[in-house]
C-alpha cells in the first residue's frame, strides 16, 4: 500500500492546525480563569530573539496554506498578519482549515515531482513536490506548532502531550 500526496498533506495539516486551535482555546480559558491579561500570553516568547506566540501561529498557518496551494499548483492566498487576540488567531486557523478543505485529491496527488518555488526575502527556494512536503512544509508547521505549545506550557497553561497530539484512534 502506498500513501498519496493528498493523504500525507491535507489531513495531516488539518489535524495539526485543529490541535493548535485547541491549544489556543485552552490558553484563552487559562488567561480568563487566572485573570491574566491575554496579551501577556499572546506576546510571550521562549527567548528574546524568538518570535512571539502570535507570530508562531501565523507562520504555521502560512506554511499550511502555502504548502498545499503550491502542491496543487495554485496561487498562494495572501492574508495579513494583523491578529491581536486569541479569538482572531483561532479565526485565522479556521479560515486556513476551510481553505485546505477545498482542495481535492486530484489537485494534490501526482505532485511528487512538481517543481515548487518558494520566494524568500533574499532568494528563491526550489524543490520537487515530495521533498517540499516532507522536508520543508511539514517540519515547519510542526516546529511552529510545537513552539506555540512550549510558550503556552512555559507560561503555566495546563496543557500536555495529549492536547498537542489530539485524539488518537
């Protein structure tokens, strides 16, 4: 049995984003319960030279929409990075999940050898589809989701591995 590019991307990314949404919901509840200004968590960092939680979520969602769009050969939608609350970050995740749900198997499957270009500030990265997904998109999404988890846990939000992984069958 083989796994398809669609199976390795869209459902996997939706699951990760859904679990990330759950972490943010728990963070918002924690802030309310403990009478903490939500902006403290929203702007928290693991280290001064790292991005704050809000930017971690924005990057994870940007990687998700960009990754799947490029695999499908579609233009990557542009969204402003202007969220200022947990509710707005959760809305952003919902918007990305809705976008991902519009992609069909036929758009993604067969993209293993598709030429993918990713414009950066100072250069363009070039990939074939499969290494793009496995070596760039998924690791980036997991890195930023994990960093979000770590920021929240470090700041006392009562979350654990089960919250990060979600329900396992």
